[in-house]
């Protein structure tokens, strides 16, 4: 539904709608090395709070009006430091 949607609280990477009418806000994090931690460790409590605030703004924007039953926050992590990227989808991450 949206990609790279900007608000004063930050950017929503992906906003999608499931067949069950759940609006899913997806945060995508990648790392080339684990020197500074795993990608999911970058989704801190303050980052989660800002994502929730940004999601509220997205839902309140009349251009994004869509019938839905639920809202969910997922995280997709991508580790790039190996031969092949490792991708994980954390459903209902927070």
C-alpha cells in the first residue's frame, strides 16, 4: 500500500494489507557485519515507539483510508556479511 512513507517520526519502510484485512507495518533492517549487533537489535524501544507514532499518522491520513480489522508490526532482517544473505521475517515483532 505504501513504501518509504515519511512522517515527522521517521519512515515507514513498507505498509501492506493481508487478505485477512490486517494492516502490516514492516520495518526492514540490514547489516553487513554483526560488529554492532544483529539487525533486529537496531529496532530499539524508542524506534518501536516512533514506528507506532508514524503508523498512527499513516492510518489517520485520509489518502490511506482502508477497511481493516487489525494492525501488526513486523520486522524483516537481512544479514549481508555472508556468502548468501540471510533473511528473517519476524511476524508481530512488537
